[in-house]
C-alpha cells in the first residue's frame, strides 16, 4: 500500500493528514523533497505527532522555502525524477510539496510526477476557502486526465456541505473522511482522528 498525499494548494494541511493516515494504517512516512524549515521539517513534525513512526530521509532537503525548482536553483542542486528511489517499505505514506503541479525543475517535471514514478495511489487534501471548489475540481481533473489512480479526498478544517456535494458530484471522487479544525495539533488529536481515518481506509 502506497498513498501519495497531495493538495489543492499550499498550507492546506498535508502534513497533519499524512500523520493521521500514518497512525491509522501503522504506515511509514517519506517526504521526498523538503523546501525550507529544515530545523523543523515535515518529517520532524510527523515524528513529533506519531510515536515510534518509521520515517525515511528526504531525497532533497533544500534550504529555501520556495517552489522546489527555485529552491534547488538557489541551492545549486539539480533535481531529477530519477533521484527519487522508493524506500523498501510495504506500507508507506508519501507527502508531496505544495500543490500537485509545483515544478521540481526547469525541465517541466512536477511534484505529482513522483507519484507516477513510484506507482502510488493519490489522496487529495481539500480545505475550504473562497476558490477551493475551482481548485479542487481542477486538481482532480488533472489527475484523471493524466491517468493517476485516486483513492479519494480528505476534507481538512471547516465542513461546508454545499461545496463538498458539488466537488463529489462533479469530480466523481469520494470524500473519505473529514478532519475538524483545531487550535492545537497534538499527538492526542492525531490519535483521535486516526480512528476515523482507519475506518475509511480499511
């Protein structure tokens, strides 16, 4: 089982959702490319939220909190799809960087192309904001047109039934589960939400 966690935009909650799914499925975690926040990376955040989790080192840990292609350029690093070697772990959650169409390099490779390289099924994280319906449907349309296998959608934060109904109906994709907004992300919160995620994913 390999799930690649992507989202409709940046700062939508991929890392928290990844931690919840890692806990729910007793899976390992891998962030192929990290841009910025190297002192408290997404891998470190997951390790902080999920006790005894197995994690794998980022293939590229880049200094600048920018799009991977620009962070790599400023760091003097060449990023190629062939760099990303799938860890030998049966159950693995892979977290993307930013939205699915964030560029990895100047050659046109995108973050979502990592999922194709490693043959991972896609989970799309959605957060409600003005424009999120459009962003959600465009994201899902791209995935479908390019023959990615979509496991389903996860709603993070505010529940908006009218928006969710439209996204499900138009996209034809199922909302797997919903994670409520919380002021404090803690291991207790992750453990609690993992019970909900486990029922949806198994």
